[in-house]
């Protein structure tokens, strides 16, 4: 379970940067949620991983 949380946090972190790049590429016209939602999930997975450590 700990390893799955680590893998999910890495995936969501990558999605956060991709979402931020998408928002910046569109000049801020895209919704910022494309970057914020994966960041929230990444933070939750990181917190879960650190609690299990």
C-alpha cells in the first residue's frame, strides 16, 4: 500500500506539471483546475505515504 501511494504521488505530480504547462500554453484561458486538482491528490498521496513510513 505504501508503494502504491508513492507511485500515485509521482503520477499526480507529473500531471500537475502537465496541467500547469497546459494552462500557461493557453495563455491562462484554460481553467486552473487542470493543475490544482492533481496537486491536491498528489499532496494526499504524499501525506498517506509519510504516515505509513
